[in-house]
C-alpha cells in the first residue's frame, strides 16, 4: 500500500457522484473527493457528462486535511498537456533543423548573410547605416502591403 502524499498521481475508481464533485476510491480503500472545479479544464455544469460511477480515473492528490483527501483530474491532464507541448516544441525544433539542412547549399544561411563584414569589423557608423537601410526596406514593404489592403488587392489587367 502506497502512502497518500500531496503531488502523488494515482488511479482510482469513481464510487459516487454528487452535485459538488465525485468520490474516488484509491488503493488501500481510502476515498477522496474530486471537487467539480477540479474535474476538467473547461467549465463543468454536469459532472455526469464527464464521469460515470465505476470509471477508473487518474487523479492527483492536491491536499490532505484531517483525513480528508482532495483530488484533481484536471491537474493530471495539465501535466499531460505540458508534456505534449514539450514534445511538440522538440519536434518543431527538429523540423526547423531539418529545414535548414535542406536549404540550397549554395545560399548561405541567414545568420551568415553578412559574414564578409562581421559586426566586429564594422564601425559604428557602418552598423548604423545598415540598420537604417534595413529599417527603410521593412518600412517600404509594410507601406506596400497596406496600400494593397486599402485598394482591395492587386489590380488585374484584362
């Protein structure tokens, strides 16, 4: 039998449903309460739409007070979603790396665009001039895109 501690994630069986939450029996015969606010991430109006008696659920122990055990289903989902998000971020980094490897080998990567003239070799005036030039180009692009939006798109010649 495992000791019930705050932060522990265990499986339990729903033994009862009330308007304010669901009772879940944990291993060792102990029963805890999942308050209605801890059942799902979204608003729960009717617990019966989320849980059924006899259903086995994964719960996290979020508190113990005078023998009462507070449980959460929502927080186990949040931990799972955080893990999924971390995996998604890792996957997107791999795809980004693969994309960089698949680019045209003759074209230098963006970070080496000005490799022939590194920042250490540039004077302050040169860096300022480059910044101004880049800003002007971006401003012109933005201005052109706004003109296209206002005119309703590009004019077609028929």
